[in-house]
């Protein structure tokens, strides 16, 4: 635990400055075909300081957390800021923000499991899969746990403490049809420690059984037909579209560097059915996968309404970009490790639910596809994207048809979101996301299903 009172250092902080003490702890265990192939723990921690002087930031960090190193880091960051400010052509007044004190500890109150208990649990899940489905070519069971702890104070007197754990439990299955491999996986878990999500094999049996049934359908599946199709993207794919293909285009540092979204503020970029929000910490009074209450620049976090009824309303900012654009700062500055400076990042990004049921959406399509799970993908600041589809089904005459083999979807995010004609009334969230913009960072993704037109890969 790094929770400590940093108030005594405020007198050493020039206006404007930030001091952050942080530790990331991770644990991963993996079984493959009954063999333990990975079992490791790591912890990375230290202290950093940022000082703003005459329009320039000075940054310094140390891997050791002690009173001596904290004093040295503050001194080094101040010297760096002074040096860089001496080279600046334009001066800028120090930032000012409201003083706030927030403390959020999301760790479990339950007894923590021993290493032997965790090992036995994973082995019991693997044994269940092995004994129930002996026809599988291979199987994988992976537990990946992350715990981020941050303690921050600013020269304005803001104090923020945040301890956030996440559990990602993955089960993968492989089979084959006439020598052609077929793979499908499922992710369990979410915000919180392992003990809050998984206690016995019975917790995951139904989902494992469903995963096997879906894999068998995919193994007998057909190829998708290439071309522009009416498609339903379930929450998993609609969420990654919102995050990767659109969300990054409205991060203000990327807008500054030429993102396509820079020309569309207050203009129509999507169907009027689409409203897209980067949520800070909650939705409908329920805590989201990655709740961020105060960002790593000491700014109180608010929801960023990016698209409202199809109109681009807002970019995501840090202190610098909010000042430059003269926009509201909703607290999107986040850092992965103690030695990283905060970047403009998403938190929990999703399209708001609509009024249609998934059944109504499927019934509305004569010939198209229903895509459920993604595998991988890429997008850039032009809004162009390509994502892999790991699980999907034909839609014929308003009903689900055969499963399809692996395929891809591609297009331009603005065009795809403009083609949306139905949005489901169900909101789903995933806590397993990691965003890789310069630094990795955990993010929440999800939303409703959307009906749109999209390019589908195939034979």
C-alpha cells in the first residue's frame, strides 16, 4: 500500500505542480492442455513530479518511494521546468483548478486466496474442460490480474487516492474440421479482485458449455460473402468501433496533429440515433469497469459527451489542450506507470442505448450478418479501421442462420456511424480492454448493438 499523506510536500511545489506516487501490481497464470505454462508476479512502483513554468513542463521520476527520493524528484522536475522555460518564446500563466479531495479503494473485503488455491482453481477449470470435451484439439485457461494504486497531490491542494483492481479470466478452445483449425474464446471477470468473480468451477460451467457449443457451430460454419452488407454489431464490436475508430480521432492531442475530427466540431458525423460518451466513472448510478474520479493532472473527471444525436460536440482534453482550444476539461489525462507523463486517454467509451430490441434488429434484415466477437484490429486518425470477427452468424429472412468462419470488417468510422438505422436497448460493458496509445492503459468498452452498413471480408 502506498496510501500516505503527501500534504507536507505541497510547500515545495511551485505553481503549478503535481506529485504522484504509484505502484502497478500484476499476476498471470496460464494452463495450456493441462500444463502450467506461465506463473509470474510483478510490481512496478515509484514517484514522479511535473512542474509547469512559463508554458513548459518539467518532469522527473524515481523508482524508489521514500522521503528522500520524493524531495529529489520535486527538485529535479522544478529544475527541468526552469531550464525549458528559459528556452520558451511565449510565456503562459500557471494552471489553476479547484481543490478537491477524493479517495476510492475498490479492493475486496473478502479473504484473499493463497497461491495454491488459485492454482487449484485454474486446474479444476482445465480438468472440467478436458473431461467434458475430450474432442478438443487444445484448450487454454488464463488468469490475468492487475492492480493499480495511485496517490496524487497538486500545488492547488488537490488530493487523490485510487486503488483499482481488475480480473480477466480467459478460456480458449481449439478444434478442427478436415485439418483446418477453428478457435473461439471467452473472457470472464471485470473490475475487482479475483475472489469477487470466481469461487468455484460452477461459476463458469454454463459459459464454458456455451462457448463449446458456439465453437462447434463455427467449426461447421461458412465463409462470409465479401461486400457492403447490412450488419448488426453486438456490444463487443460496437464498443471497439466507438473506442478505436472514433474515440481516438477526438483526443485533442491527435486533433492538434491532424485527426479528421478536427474539421467536424459541431457538425453531423453520425446518424441522429448515435450519441457517444466517454464516461468518467458511472452510468445510471452504476459503477463502470474503469472508474476514474480525478485524473492524473488533478482534474475532477466528468462525462465527455462526444457525439450528441449525431453531432460532434466535444473533444477529450488534458490541461494543455483544454487551454489551447478554450474547451472544458473533463479529466482525460491518464498515465500508465509512475515514470509516465499523463496523456489524453479514454476511460469508459460507449454509444448510448436506443429503443430497439436485438430480436427486432435481426428481424429487420433480409440478408446480412450478426457479428458478436472481435479478435484483433487497427484504426487510425483518418477514422479508417479494420477489425477481425471471431464469432458471427448469417441473417437470412430476418432469422439467424449458419455461423461464419473468421472474417473482417472495415470502413470509415464516420460513414459507418452515419449508416446506423437501429440501436439496441441493452447496455453491455467489458473491463478487459487495454488501449495502446504510446502507453498501455486499461479502458472500459461496450454499449448497445447497432445496425449499420459495413464492408465485410470473405471469399
